[in-house]
């Protein structure tokens, strides 16, 4: 019985998702009422509520108390350009805004704490999960609007001689804490840039940058070709 209910709400969510994608339901449109959707799909109110919950968590719909549920406005994503930061306290990405170029970010910083390395971070650094690492979380804003959450896990600040690094890009649903910090919705798609740095003497640090995918596009400029 539970499996049949799950299949039904996923089917309803997928159909509504398709209507939003092909703009039969446009940004700002109020979706049909609960009763209307029940009649349209021939399912219970529980199924409709679950389907609607899924689409709200994905950032496609927004519920307005006492006024119904609407298709969310989806602004054109702004470009966040990868650059070489001036210091470890600066982000790896900065907004590109027309002729003004890269802006200086305003930062909210959580106090640095010593925490057990999360499993994924420990694997990247090649250390045991229980090993304590330094963790600093920074929220970068522009004109008061949150842009990116940057979490730095650091093992040591040793010599950078012989340092090697790699960069990974992935996407996933936003965690509750990330969505709250970025003023989004839990479960909304985010893009994650993971910068891994290892010093010549061993593991060094992992820098995770998280942005809301619908608001920002990560851009990696190509290196300039060498001149003869």
C-alpha cells in the first residue's frame, strides 16, 4: 500500500514538474487548488499534499499562507567566476557584474571549531574519520544577499612546498542549514565546488563552496595560451 501511494505522488509531482518546465504553468502562476488537483489526478488529498511538498522542497513551488501555492519566480543565474584568492579568508569564487568586475564580499564567520573529520572529507584528505580537524564556516554576501557558504576543513598549516591540489564539482539537494543560510528551501538543488589541497608533508585542507544552482552559475575561465 505504501509503495502504491509513493508511486502516485511521484507521478503527480512529475506531471506538475513537466507543466512548469514547458511553461504550461508559468512563474507567478497559482497552481490549481487541492480539490481541483484531486479531481484532475483522481487521487487522495494526501497524495496531492506529498507531491506539492516535493516540488516546494525542489524550489519549484512556493506556498503562501492563506493564498495558495504558486510557481516560483526563477531569476536568470548570475555568474560566479573562479579566481585566485588573495588569502585563505577570501572565497574561490566572486560575482562578475558587468563593468564593475569582481566585487569585495561581505562575510559572516562562524567561530573556528575542532571537529571530527566528516567521512567524505576524511577520505579526501586520507585521514581517519575520527581525526580532529579545524572547521571554519563563512557566509559571503553581496549587498546583503547571501551568495555562497564556504566551509574550510584544515589539518595543518605546514609548508606548501610540493603541494598538490584537485577540484571537484557536484550537485545535490541543499541541507537544511545551507538552505537557511542562503535563504533558499531545504532540498533545493545546490552546486558544490570542492577544492582539495595536500601539502608536501601530508594532508592540508578541503574547501567546500555551496551555491544555489538556480541563482548562480560557477564559471572557470580558460588559462591564457602561452605567447611565443
